[in-house]
């Protein structure tokens, strides 16, 4: 098996993204599902070791953003790819429709309060990007945020919103937060099959909600909104990754490699004791020797 190269899944900053040109399914990177699962487990072990260094050094934070249509596999990625992560050093935030209190603030406010501290991995299951997606498809939702629904059709409004996001991410990057953005690219037919499975398989029926079916009716509008998002908000320091998601095992393997590469790029190390701390350690050793 050749090493998965995350750069193959990244649109170049400034490129106009046409999702029909990006595959939702690729040849499996591994010969079998068992081999893929074993490699994901290896990645999880490596991520666990790197997380320990991240937590100990407190120099960087890692923010993982997962976006995708309903059933794209965001929850599965969190469960399988990050299975070895110590919960003490990891926070998962799921972005539901904003509350009344959140709507009284700017659209990035609730994301700011959920950001990971240095030493911590933060996972956004959906994110502030919903404010360029859901409200793009349902512009009437802007009314509850204090913005006129009429502005939703104006390119200037969306350019300003993307500019706010890019400035926000640049600020985070400058201050030690590494951002990994992943769009799980699912086909409409595969979503149909997964929704049917939620109806037909008793252990999955709890996952199905009326909104899953309702939002599917806006598929084309969502694809257009995602294309604009991926085109306008991919930067050198915080690029988007478009991961084929029709095959869950392959998608999880690709995501695990993306995250592992991002962690390795931080060149993490355990902090070395300074002179004062070294003297303290020697004193502790002497005390414990008796």
C-alpha cells in the first residue's frame, strides 16, 4: 500500500471548486477492510503518543473541523480515528442550530468559546462554517441573527462573512492553533442508501431525524454552498481537505493520515526541565531514596 498523501485531497487556495470533479469514491488504499482497520489502529496509537507531547508541552492546540452532508460519517470518524485519544486532552463540540442567546452575538462568538486551549485537541462536529451553508440554503434563518434575509443574495455579504472566517483562522494560527479542515464528500446515492439503512435496521433507527429527509430535498443548493465555501475559505495555513466518503473505511483512513501528518508537522517534544526544575528533581530523588 502506498502512503496516503493529504495534499492530493486539498484544493489549491484560490481555486474554484467544482464538486462534480472531486470523487466521492476511490480505489481502496488497502487490499482489505482488515488491513485498513489495522492501519487506522496504528495511526490511533501514533496520535495518542503525539497527543501526550501536545498536552505536556502546552505550546500548540489542534482544531479539527468536520463538515459534510447528513450521514457523511462525521461521528464515525470521531469514534474510530480518534479512539486512542485521552479524553482529558480532547473536547468535542457539536454545532446545532444556534440558541436565542447565541443569535444575539456575532456568528463566530459561539465557536470562540469552544476553542481548544493549548495542549488540547478540539473537534468541531460541524462548525462556524454552518453560517455559510445552512443560512445560505435557508436565508430566512438570517432574520433570527439580526441580518436581513435580503442580504443573502448579495455576493458582498458572503465575501465579508468568508473574510471574517479567514481572519479568524489566521489569528488562531498565529497564536498556536493548528487547524485541520475536512469535508467528507458523499454522493447523493450513498446518502440515500444510508438513510434507508437507518429506516430498515433496528439498531440505526434512532439516528434518523425528520431533518435528515427534509434537508436532502435541498441537495443541489447545499452542493453549491459547499463549493463556494471550499473555494473561498481555503488558505495555505488552514486548507480544506475534500475526502471521498462513500466508503467509510477508506475515508477514515485518509482522515487519520491527514490528522497524523498535521500533528507530526508541529514537531512536538516533551518539555525539558530548566535549571531550577532540575535541582528540584534531584532534591525529590534524594528525599525518595530514604
